[in-house]
């Protein structure tokens, strides 16, 4: 779905249209080529390789929002939501912009029922009630004449993920699992990719696995720095929100563009052993914490 926006200055009445001081515009086309993922060692000295993913075929991104800002003024914004039949045009935008200098912001993200994504400026965006996998590109764009402008954007993943895998199985009476992040946030700066708040948040899910099966849950967090240690608390609740089991894993290591895995017994009371950290590879590089 391509969205066209034509901006003009005009005056009109019931009988005639008089154009005064027409605004010169240029046609602008933006193609979101790829979602770029990188693989690197956990240490900052590690090497890095990159791989590109076609936006139409990457199922974890369901929407792309494009916006142009002139300073703090939003000049253009459009969102493509991936649906049946629009894969060919997903991520292909067209508009007209007046001559001037702009900041272009492109955000690709997961989108589920009841999700709300808000892009306010080049430095402020947020999710509610949960963060989703997020790719971002910002750059300056200068429109100096009316010639057509073609832009290509490769988006970089800026979020971190947490995967909780139970080594035991769901028991009777479990209604919800609550994951509490002591730091990080659901809002972020598209220009830096970092969280704009660092107060933590809570995610609640209804386990999809029945009694007798292990659970596997994924949630996402924006970090206040490229690497951040966060205390994670896992509460198992009944249908009255009473805590059946609880476990806190301190100083869980997170890194942008990396998924951390917590693997251990969720549905039992055990001594909390969080001093041993096992590092594996996956989404980018995963960090697996046995507890």
C-alpha cells in the first residue's frame, strides 16, 4: 500500500479557487529494503557479521511507520500494516514534500491485537501495553529542488528480548505468569535506539501450554544503554492473582539486538541459583541463564 501526500498552499471560496504562493514540492519515494540483523560476541571486542532480511518475508514485523519531521514539526506520516495481498507493496511509500531539510524516521515492528505504537518525534516513540520486536532507521534528508527523490532504508534491530523456558511443566491452578523488569522501558528514542525511561515494567501472559507441558515465553525491553543488567522476577499466579510461585534472578545480562534466555524450574519452590551464566547463540547471540 503506497500512500501519497501532496502539500499545497491555497485559498478558496464557493465559486473559485485562487492559488497564492504555491509551495514547491518534490515527489519522494522510500523503499524499506531490509531488516538488518547482526551477530557478535557478548564482549565489546567481538567481531560482527550482518545479514539482511526482506521485510515482506519477515513475519515478526507486521507494520512499518514512516515519518518526516522538519525540526519538531511532523510533515508526513504513514503506516503500512502487513495483510493478505499487500506483500509486494509492504514498505514502499510515496509522498510529496515541500523543499527543505527533514529527519526521516522509519520503524518496523511487531503488531498484535490491542497493541498501540506511537511515534511522536525523531526522539520519542512508545509501545503499549507490551514492546514488540523493533527495527529503526533515522537519517537527514534534504529536498533542494523539485526533482524526484528516491530513498532506501535498511532498518536495524534496536530492542532486546527475554525468553523464559521452564525445565518443569505447568501445574493445576496456574492462570497467569507475570514477568517484572526492574529496569528498562517500553518507550525509546528512534535516533539512538535507547529507552527514554528506565523504571522497569510488568508483562503478564496467559500460558498457551496446557497442564503437564513446559512453557516458552518471549517478551521485549528497550535498554537504557547498549548493555544493561536487570533484575527479573517471575511470578506464577492463580485466577485470583495470588502468587503460587515466585523467583527473582538478579543482574540478568541484556544487550541490544540480543535475546537472553532464562531456563529453569518455574512451577516449584527451589533455591534460587543465579550465579552460573551460560552463553549460547541464536536470535543474534542469546544469553542463557540457568536458575
